[in-house]
């Protein structure tokens, strides 16, 4: 009897430790792009790190991260499908390359020259995700939960040769990511579809004469080595996608872990926006320094307002074309475009062209 009582007491004393033991949850996090690309690297340094920090405070759970960045599991054209199908639990979804599946997410890409403030734009997109049902549904229908939002710093033209003015764009082949090829319409330049992972080779092999791209992508990808002439048109920033988790994976997580990830996602979005704004100029300066000894050396060309205005006015009404096409499919694109541009104006932004007045 004493032996049995002793055994029972021993088990009872052991229960609290077992009950409150920290649970380890394995999750795969992946991307098509490498971590040297800022918004991918910040998944590690901000989203994952902040999630770990919050969970450590609670002491009940920890994440065992299986990292597969840099295209280990899938390439840039399969980011949405890979999260949807659970090839990865968490991943960066590149909305630029998903115009058919994520049509409203392309709005900023059809309203260039609207804002160069990445932090402002991401704040607008996060608000729209909460207030615009059509926008939220176009993401959630693909079996995923959005955790954070990504954007770009301002776009410029990086070319093999120096251009004397806007008219020199006529006849050029410029690489551009997916839908942003529309920004070249009316310029006479021909868009070559691609991504940061393909731009260098495309320029090097003559597939394109340069690229419409952003400093924070060009710098780590070293595109300035093959396109050293940086023409600062400052076309503006664009919404590029989201960090998302597979819905089945999300539903399997304890509420405490979900709460931590939501907070970490908000932290990631805010930090990413500030980072884009702060590092844009620094990235251009770093290119000049890194490319000083190459031939020809990197050169920054400040484009005059006349050439910038010429670009804006040469473009067809791409916002109206985009909205008309989606409205025919029953997608409320006009309402969304107006809400997007109003969100920018409410925060002090001043779009060069009032795209929403032309819808």
C-alpha cells in the first residue's frame, strides 16, 4: 500500500511539470528569393524573430523553423500555389506575378507616380485589407492567412548606356517584373518579363538593354554591374505581396501562437515600410561606391521634371483599362482604386496624375 501511495504521489508531483512543458511546433518558412533581398531577409530578422520573442515571454510554445529561402522549394512564379498547397507553411507571396488570381492587389501597379513613400503605401494596403472585403477575399480564397505586407522602394531605369532624355527610351528592351511592364506603355520601350532573380542574366546576355527596378533589389543582386547608368525617374513605389501562412497550418496552431504571429506580422509590415524609405538613398550611394572601379563606373543621372512629366503624359489611361476589365468580371476595381488613392491623399500624398478622376 505504501508503495502504491508513493507511486501515486510521485506521479501527481510530476504532473505540473508535464502540463507546463514548453511545446515545440515545427514550421517551414520559405521564399523564392534569397535573404539578401531586404523584404525576404526581414522575414528572418523581424517576423520570425519577433514571433520567437513573444512566445518566449509566454514560455508555453516555441517554433522550430525549417528555413528554405532562396528558391529551395519553389521559384518566383509559384509563390502563391506553394503556400496554398502547403509546400511551405509560411512564405512570401509575390503578387506582381499573380495578376489573374490577385487582381485588386495590382492597383498600385496601375497608378504609377502616385507616391514614393513605401511606409505610407503599406499602411494604406493594411487598412484596405481590413476594410475592403473583396481585397481580403481575393487572398483568403487561396487557403491562406495574410500576416504581413510587402512593397518596394521607388522605381528607376537602370541601363547599359546613358540616356540623354525620355525620347531615348523609344525602342529599348527593358526588363520589368510582371505587371509593371505596363509602366513602359507609351514610352516606346518594350517590356521583357522577369524578376530580380533573372534581370542580371537577361541584361548580360542581351535579352534586355536595362531594367525598370528598385535600388534595394538592384544592389544585392548586383544588377548595377551590367546596367551601371541609373536614371532617377522616381516612378514611385508599388505593393508587391504578402507574407502568408497556409490556412490549414494556421488553424492547427494554438491561439497563443496565432496571436504572436499577428503581432509579429504587424511589426514586420511597419518595419519593412520604414526600412524601404530609409535605405533607398543609401542603396544608391552604395552602388556608386561598389561600382566605382568597374568599366563603365556606376553613374546616377537625375532626370529633369520635363522628362518625368513626359513619361506620365505619354502613358495611356492604364488605371481605367485595368478597372474596366475587372468590372466586367464583377470585381469592384473602381471602388478599390479610389479607396487606394484616397488613402494616400488622406496621409498627405499627392499623386502626380489623378488616375481615379479618369476611371
